[in-house]
């Protein structure tokens, strides 16, 4: 029994939806599909989700919504016409969007409600089309599916008790269930979205809930690569990778799979197969609980994520001062700032955070002021425009000299390491570098290890 999730590039137009329908029709093991909103049809195109966000921006800015609303409806109308399915769907879509614009007055709730329609409308029209092909398909809303989430706009979390309700989806007799990704329903009835890319999260939740044998994630790539193919020509194709390794790489920018989506699958040890909608015969990268290690490939991949800020401070005998770290973390908590890494020495400590948390406010300056006042360090330094470079591979723990190879390769390209951190498990190393060194660093490491 399979759960298959299809991304935006797989559903961007009628031709792509026909490919998806052929995959579903030819694989009787696919019992449930999770669909994203239509993605880009070409490089200059706009994703439907971004169009819906523009609709929200037009509404809250009072600059008129008719033009963008018309563009959204035309996008779906073109798909419906090309698939020759019930055109009254467009009237339903327009009615739903206008109702939200008129009746939801909380801006955050309105944004989530509008964003969610990209997936929802696509699920409705895809289930309609599958039925015209003789496939008994049923559109199932997240409410019907039992996806109950926290009322935290744009950052929904599944309420664990929901899995009992989701498991009941196995009782449906239809050939295929079609469920929109990206959102759930709060206990008060609000529509709440997961983080961006959240259709992966929906797919993983459903796979775990019905205890699927495998979760297939369809994109426009067959494999996960050891490095970004936009930086490295013909990079190493990863055939098998563990949840732990994938989690590290996904966290640091491997966009093919949302990092939060791994947790539900990990809990039930459900394997994930990456597949390409345009080449469905290829068995792509498989994400598994454990894998056989190749001694010749200690590192499985590199990723680098931009947009970080570090706060570093020095105080003599810092290690003797009880509660020092706790007080730093309390200051961050007071300003609702989460941190990513905290390398430290006996007299020094650094806190690395995502810079986006400081956008459009002066919280960074206030945090620095609080630290100076409460902790009185000898000096404090803020460094912005950092990237975090990750080197990942279970095989690293079994080989001597990996750190030397990494630092040597970076030194040869004159990439300055601002700080580094390695977990006790030894399958992941993090290096903070200047963002301008992102591409040279990846190229240097790929040359060294592959």
C-alpha cells in the first residue's frame, strides 16, 4: 500500500496532471495521493501559491483584488478546459475565494485560508479528472481526513491524537483518495497551513496514519544528489540515504524534501522513494532507517544554507560562571528567537540564528543591549551574512582524517572558516562561512570527496 505525493512541478498544467493520472492508473498499489498547488510552467511563470499570497497582499493593502483574482481563476480554468472536465468548478473556486476575502478579517487567518486553496482546488479538479478516466477517485478534505492541527498560522503542528482518525482512511472503498497537502484544520475550525513546502508534511502524516508500506515523493528529479546540481555538473546520485542523513541535508537547504516531513515517517520506519513524474520508471533515491555503508564513500552529501547571523561574546572565566548560558537563552526566548548552533570555548560562546527572525525590527540591537547589561561580557561581536555548510555521512565516523580533508580543501580555495561544530555521533559537521564563499566551498568539497 502506497501513499504518493505530487509536487507543484508535477501538477503545473494539464499535461503534467495527465502524466500523474497515468502513474496512478498504472500502479494499483497507490491508494492515496497528496497534491500540491500548481507550480511554475516555465522559468518566468508564477506559482499559484505566490499568486494567492499576492491576492492577500492586495486585500490587506486595499489596492483592489479583481485583477489578481481573475488571474488565479484563469490559471485553473486553463487546466480544466485542457482536461475537458466540469467547468462549474471555476464558479465554486471563485465563490470560495470571494467568501474568504469578505468574511475572514484576521490577516494571518485570511492568509492561511487563501494559501491553502492552491492545493485544495487542485485536489478537487484532479479527483474529477481521475473519475473521467474510469478511476473511482474521491476528494477528501483535511477535515474529513482527520488532520487536526494547532491554531498557529503558517506553522501548524499535527495534534498527535489525529492519527487515530487518519487511520480510518483505510476503510474507504474508493480506488484512490485525493487529499490536498499543506494545511489542516484547527479544533476551532480555522484553516491553518504548515510551513512552506508543507505538502511533504501532509504526505508523511497520511503515510504514517494509514501505516503505508512506502511513501513515494514525486518531483521533477529522480534522485537526491550529493551536491546541488546548479553548482556541480553531473553530481553523484545518491541511491540510498538514511533518515538521519537526510534530515541533516534537508535542514541545510536540500529543497527536494521538507525536513519536518521526515519525523512522522521516522516514527514508523516507513521508507521514502523519490521519483520523477517525467520518468516514473526510474527507482530514485530511497530514504531508509539504515543502509549498508560503502567504505569508499564516507561522505554522502554537502549542503549549504544562507541567511544566518552569529553573536559571539568573550568573558574571562566564563566557564566558572554558573547559569551564564541559561541567561543568554532566556534573553533569546524573551524575544522569541530560536538558535541553530552554539559553539563554545572556556571563555567564549557563539550563538548562530536565522537572520530572518530579525527582519523589520530592532530586536537584534535590543538583544545585544540586554546581553551587555545582564552578562557584562568583555566584548561582543555580531557577524551577519553567514552560511552554514554541512558535510554529512554515516561513514565519517569510521574514517580517520575527514576533518583534515575538509579543512584542507576549503583552505586551498581560500575559504575562511568562521566556526565549526560536530555532533557526538560524528555523521555531520557544520562550518560557518561567509555567504560569498558558498559556491567555492561546495565545489572544493565535491572535488575532494567525489
